[in-house]
């Protein structure tokens, strides 16, 4: 344990020279997390060399983590709860399925993001003025509608049969699931970088202030509704990216990938990870996506245990994994101090 | 003309189911400020228990009792579970949503393990009896649904306004600290609210099992429609829940009869969205003004 460094007083901080960061904690390493993610991803591919099943699970975790980064911003920064984000997952996924092969991956990704953002801004303008539960239920209805459209608009989505033969993102000369995994890791690193950039930007700070005390934020000149729409649109961007990855991994786009269950998973991920925490999307995705896969020995009771776990975390550990880490860390520190004494 | 009356009668019956589901949600909301996203799964639990008991030869009435007992116990367990974190503070919205969604996942999967994943149907005590409407015949069970929904509504209204416990429940919903200062046993009230929710959900579940075959996965759509009904009515108003349920049921029945099934499925979410956009507080809800502390 390092010796406690002298903490500068508030006055000293305020008087500190205005550097690259205005009034924000001076040292915010926004490159650390992307670097760690890239490093771990490379280690997994080159050293761990997981088998096909594990690799698929890891790729799905990375894809959901990508989608959940935006959700982390939505729930953690601006405090809005949406139960309909599978809609944006579907926008990204179906855009990829329809456009990737004829038009190329860049067009497919960008058009998926564009569709998702347009939907998010429209829905946000209509629904975000609602109070909390009403907004959650409104997005639930929106997601349900999205599933019904995906099932029945056969001209666009080919209905329940789905669209197959969708190709994948080829990176670093890799093939198959390995390539999708690498692409997912790179995209995850990028959106995590975006997340941290947002956190220290005026927009991100406005979101945080608007979450803790909306009237006060309004009095300070923060346009809370506009900030909520921005957060909602950002969650749509990463959800569209995640949707494209999920479709590539599954080898096709099917309505079942984008049901309310997917929305619920997306909502659970950042909360079980610890909303607003920068690692919440990844840790949450590991728990929500990977854990049920490795609980298969519980057989029929696997999802029962999972559901009970979700409730238990929500009720007794509202800070999620972050709270657990923090508490065990401070417990360890106090233990260490006692032992030294 | 006879066809229209038929669709209206069916719609009223289906609407009564949604009204019952919504009444459970509204009871919990007015009793504790919690929005229960697992209400649909409580319905399914009661329905499947009743199907199993009735199927074992004990008859419909014992099935109903068993279903009610199951959801009352489920409500009791959930109440005891939710009391501790709620005793001192109002829970955040996301915690409530996730917490009850976790309950929904658990209940869906438990029902799947216990009762199998096939849709099952409960034969109604009024099976074979029907009411002539023009040249078509509406099963009498639909009438039973409407009557029960009205009775449950009246009972809840009486309970909330005329009994001591009902008043205390409303005090808790208004503000935990204020209620406690006035001498209300807050934790006990929260548990009571959950048990009532469970019983109301149980009644709805057993009755709906004779109209729609229930599978463990039916919980979510039932819950969504119940929520649509509750929100249309304004979430805190039992009368609104009944109105909302009838609106959703009637529009579903008419859309299914005159248009197609895809429209029928999307009508509940569509109506909900339209109401939310046009009247954000619900049809019978008051437009809330935020209080700045």
C-alpha cells in the first residue's frame, strides 16, 4: 500500500492552472481502458487460444459489452431506464444483414447506426418527457412493436426465417469467429474510449448533473431533456454496433435475437456491473452472457438461479460488481492495517 | 351487426383480464410505490397451478384456491424480500425495474421446470354454457371475467378507502418517512401490499387460463398488456386500470376481428404509446407537478 499522498485542498484545485481539463480531475487516463481491453483480447487470441465454444461465448460477451456501453451511459450518466433497446440492436443487426454483402461493411455499420439514431431521437423527443416508470413502460412497448415488425415485415426482414449468409467483419487477415472476436474487441475498445471521453466532456458532465438533481441542473443552464436525448441516441449507436456483431456471430438475423429478453439483458448488464462504472459493460456482460453458459451443470435450474441472482443484486447490492469490488477492497485494506498494527 | 356485438363481447372479456392484471400492478403501486414487472408471471403461476390441481381430479374450485394460495405465498416471499431494502428509502427506478424483472425471469423458469413448457388450458366451470349474441354465441366465461373484474375493483376500492389497513397502505405510498412518523408499520404494509397483489394476480391468472392457453413464456406479454392497461389509466388509479384494460381488450378484439393478427398483437403497445404521447399522465391520471426539494 502506498503512503497517502497529500491531498490538495479544494482551494488549491480551483486555483490550479487551467490545463487540458477544465475543473475535471486533472488525471483521467482515458487511454488505459482501451489499451487493457486490446491487450487482454490479444492475449486471449494468441495465448489462451480458446476452443470454438469458448470463443463464441467470449465474442458474444464482447458484442453485448459493446451494446451495453451506450446503455451504461444512459442509465449511469443520465439515469434513464429503457426496456426497449433491442429495437436499436435490431436496427444495427438488420442493416448489417441487408447491406453488408452487397454494399460493404462500412455502409452496413453506418446505415445501421443512422437508422438507430433517427429512431432514438424520434422516440426520445416523444417519450423522454415522461416520468421514470412511464418512460420504461413506453420503451417496453416500443421494443415489443419492434419485434412484431421484425416478425411480420417479411419484405425487409424475411420474417421468422431470417436473413442468412450475412458475412462478417474481416480484420487482421483472420477468418471466421476469430475475426469477429477481434473486430468486437477493437470496437469495444473504441466505444470505451468514447465513453471516457464523454465522461470528461461538458456533455457528459451535464448528463451527470442532470441525473442527480434535474431542477438544479436546469437552474445551472443544463438542458436536461436535450442531454437525455443525446444519451439515448448514444445508447442507440452502440446498440446498433452490438447488433451488427451479434448477427455476424449467429450467421444471420432472426427476430428471436431482438426480443424483449435481449432488451432486458441489455438493461441488466450495466446495473449488475455497477451503473456508470467504466468497466460495468464488460463485467456485466461477463455475468449476464457468459455465466448462464457456464451454469449449464445446473441444467433446468440455470436460468432460475440467474433470475434470482439478478433480483438479489438489484435489492441488496445496487452498486453491482463495482460495489462488491470496492467493499472487498476496503475490507482488505482495513484487515491489512490491523495486521500491521 | 351481430359480428360487431360478438367482437365487443369478446373484447370486454379479454379487457377484463387485462384490467385484473392491471389492478394487481396498481395495487402494488398505490400500496408501496413499486412498479411490478413480474405481474404477468404471477398470473401464469396461478393459472398453471390451477391447471395442475384441476387436472389431478380435484375440480375447478380447489384449483382456484390452490392458484390463489400459490400467488399469495409468492407475494409474501417477494414482500419479505423487497421490504429490507425499502424500509428506509424509496428504491431507484432502475433497481425496481431490474429487481422485478429478475423475479419475472425466476418465475418464468420455475414454472417451466415445474409445469413443462407446453401451453395448458383450464376447462372453465361454465364450459358449454354460452350467451347468444345475434346468431353467434359468446361463452359465458367471458361474462364471468367481467363480473369478477368489477367485483375485484369494488373490493379494492372499498379496501383502500374504508379500511384502516388500506389507508395505511396509501400513506406508505405517499411517503415512507411521513407514514412512519404517523405510526404506520411500514414494513408490514409493504408485505401486505405484495400479498394483495399476488392474490389479485392469482384470480386473474386462474380465470385467464380458461380463455387463453398459458405457457411459462406467456407471462411477459400478459404483463406488458397489464402494464399498458395500468398506465393508460394513470398507474395510481384502480378505476383507470379497469378503463385501461377495457380499452386495450376492446381494441385488440376489434383489430383481430377486422384486421389481422399482426395488428392485434401490436395494438396494446400502440395504444399505450399513443396515450403516453397525448396524455402523459394516463387517461384518468392527474398531471403531476414535480416537487423541488
